[in-house]
C-alpha cells in the first residue's frame, strides 16, 4: 500500500504504564484471575474413571467431559453450548455492563498475570518508566532478562497446558521430558504460547481497543439501567486541587481534587471523568483509586462508582425490564433444554448411508435390492449387542446383518447391508426406517429414516 | 490538563489497526469455522477425495483445515478493509490545486 500513513506503520506506539492500586475491586480481580487461571491450568490434570476428566481427543474424534463422552454426531450440543455462551454474554452485559471484560476475559486475565510478573521484576509504575528511559546497564539487562524469562516460561507452560486439553497431558509431559514430542503437538503448543506472550505481554489493552468486536457492539446491549462505571459529575465538579481540611464549598469546588489518580491507574489510558467511553473495560481500578483518595480527604466514597445512568440522574433503576426478562427466559429455557437432552440421551447412534452408485439391483425370484452402509456407534463404556430391523412397506427384509451385533464400548461398527423386497411391492420410492435396539435394554433404541428405490411402475 | 505522561495517549496508526484487526478477526473466524467444519467432517474421510494415496493423519488434516480457513478469512477481510479504505473520496473529484 502506498498510502502516506504507511510510513508510520512501524512507529513504536506509546506505552501505557498502568499504576498499581489496591482496593475492593483489585481484590475481586485478583480472586477472579487466580481462580480462572487456576481452573485452566489445573483441569487437564484432573482424572475421572481412570482417564483425563476433560480431554478433547481430536485424533480419536471423541470429547470427554467428566462422565460424558461426546461424538461428532453430538454436534448439536456444541452448537447449543455456543448459543448459550453468547446469550449469557448478552444477559450479563445488559445487567452489569462489561463485567466480562474487566474480570473474566482471557485477554484481561492473562494481561493481569503478565503485569504482575512485570511488577515483580521491574518494580512499580514509576520505577518501570524510569527503567525504560535509562540507558542500558547491567541492572537494566538483569531486570529485563528476568522479566522475559518469567514471561517465556509462563507462556511455554500455557502452550503445554493448552495442548494438554487435546493430548493426554501426563503422557505429553513424559514425552517432553524424553524430548520426544510430535511435530504438530510442538507446533500448536508453541503457537498458543507465542499468542499468549504477544497478546498479554505486548498488545494488552490494544486488543480491547482495536481488535475486539465485543467492545464495539456491546453498547447495543446497554440501556439506562445497565451497571456502568461512572464519575459523579454533579458531585465532583468543579474539580480543583486543595489542601486537606479546606472547605470545598468555601472555595466553590466539587469533591474531585483533580489528583488524576483515576487516569494513572487506567489500563486503557482513558479519563473516566469524560464520561463513558468504549475503551473502558470496567476493571474498576479507577473506583479503587478514587475511593482511596476520598478516604484520605474524609469525603464519602463513590465519586467514581458502579452505577446506572438512571440512578446518576436520580431516577429509579430497574433490574427487571423487558430486555433482561427476555434474555433470562431464553437462557433458562436453552439451559434446561440442554440438561434435559443430555440426561435423556440414548447412548447409541445409527447412521444410514444409501449406496449412491446404484438405484436398485434386480435379483432372482422377481426381487429387487438396495444397498446401505449402516454405522452403529455404541456410546456407552461397555460392550453391547444390538438387534437391527427395517420397516417401511410389505415384504421388506434385511440381509447381511447377523441376528445380534456386538459393538465394543465406545466403538463403531460399519455394516454393509442389503434390503430386499418383491418387485411388485417395491415400485417407486418408499420411505423406510432402520432401527437398532440394545439386547440388554430395550430402552436403548434408535431409528433412522432412509429411502428404498424400486423400478418405476 | 493532564500531563501527557499520565495519559495512555497511545494510538495505533490506521494501517497497523487494519493489519492487526484483519489477522485477529480472521483467526477467530477460522477457529469457529474449523470447529464446525471438522465436527461434521472427518479429515481422514476427506483426504480420499483429493488423492487416494494421500496418507495424512488427522492432526495434519486439522492443521491444514485451520490454516486454509485462516488464509481464506484473512483474504476476505483484508480485501474488504483494503477496498473500503482506498475507495475514492468525494473530495478527489474537485481537482483542487
């Protein structure tokens, strides 16, 4: 591209040094970070029935989720799960704004961890700024190198854990120790580790500002009753510095002492006092910062706080409103649908594939036959025997299927079968139904429709 | 006014925004596409379509599928971004000196 802006493409962007702040929301975010990452790093090590509790076994095309085994044929569950996830995001956004962004988004959570490591090695905000400006020295090299060491080690562990969701993690660990890792395993681990390193170490809030679609369209889910972080302009303005103990009323000032702490702690570098901005990820660092200042000044807390547009304007806020009721109803019905269908799931799948190469075949005794391939998938963990039947029209018979078909636990049985009928009965196109029933439990029964083609009348 | 030093005044150039956004969004789309596609089709079944002798395992099939989707999505959104951004602007017609 020859646009004039092209020259600035590699211009080093100005870095944000968020200032560290303690407080209620910092503690909340600390807990959220630790528990979410704890789950991510711990889950693959969990064992269930002598196998990894959560394993997306792509080579075998089976997903193990605790006691549940899902197959590619269970795709509707995956689709349903994705829809539920999207709806939950809408619901919580309508209720509590960008709760997801501030506390649960992987981008935020991993950035948080990377910032901790930065603080351990390079110190506080002002120390980091000084260090970056200082010329290279042994001290600077030592600090930068230890930060990189922590970051890279952590990223590699992250990549390893990620791959551990798709390859049994204990075997993977043993393979790594023995330096015997498969090419693709190594590639995906490195890929994910590098993505974590880049996203959490360098891109950080730029991902939220420039690359995240949710950040741009979340405003569509907002209304005047949505919880947002807001500066109380009526109380704060006119802002101005003052000595402790000065009476603001006497000086004609509001409660904001213009210390700019709320701006310094902001990870996206905005000034919350300018109103709600799409860059705000609702991490609440500015609330903690402002509360600590209000405490020092002996003013009431909450100059910057979680509030709604309605309550800022002294109007009543409602939690129950058409938007939240609709989202909640949809969410509840989808969730119960998912639980119900999972609970009543038949651990047996029958796939019928009609041989497309021939319409029908004429065989002796004035009969015609159609050829099908049946796939029986036993989704239970024990071997099971099944009986196959076919129905549809008079005189129809199944050939090629033994009386009882034994399929091992978690196994697939592929069976070429022929369906035969007398040519007088079989003219035209007929709908037929295959069924499979477990010998030990007639409740385990599935049916699958197909077509039988006969000679044209 | 707040000192510049306090402010995260960092802004990406438009080209940088475009490149990163295209790469990232096509990555996310490719991830979803790969997931849905391979939930429905087994890479081992598909290899027979191209070349009966093609003997690749599932892992390689998944990877090839993912990168195929990524490149396709990047091409699509990259072209869209390029055309939107380089479209003739109204002022260009006025022949300003």
